[in-house]
C-alpha cells in the first residue's frame, strides 16, 4: 500500500457511503420496519415517546424493545450511562435525528 493515496481511497469510500445514505433516505421505508416520524419530549427536553409512520405511539421502553427486535427503521440501541438508549443511525443527516423530528 505504499503507492496508494490514502486520502483518495478514503474520499472514494466516503462518497460511496454518502450515495448509499442518499439512496436509503429517498426510499423512505425499509421493508418490514416502521419509521419513526415524530417524538414527544418532557419538560427537560428528554424524548419520552415516539410516533411511527403507521400512527402508532410508543412509550420509550416499548420503542427500545421494538428497536432491539429489529422492528424500527433507522435507529440503533446503545448501552450508555448504565442503560439502553435509542438513537438515530449515524448517517450524517441532521434533519432525521430523533431530536430534530416533529413533536406530537
């Protein structure tokens, strides 16, 4: 790999990933999975509930369980601060982050 341009390789990889993200975000739905379209926050600004594209309203614990079971699209479950937390998939698009979704 001495003759390879590391920047060029990384930029090609990054462009490929960005194209894939664009493709996935314009497709909208993922077969067999529901997309979260809105959130409810408490007075402290913490997300406490989620609304899916099918109109279902899920409390935080139910949404965690569904995400763990692979039933929700574009979210991941992380174990941090001694508990499980729900987060948007890191795709570089700020508009679809859970914290930036519309409220219900």
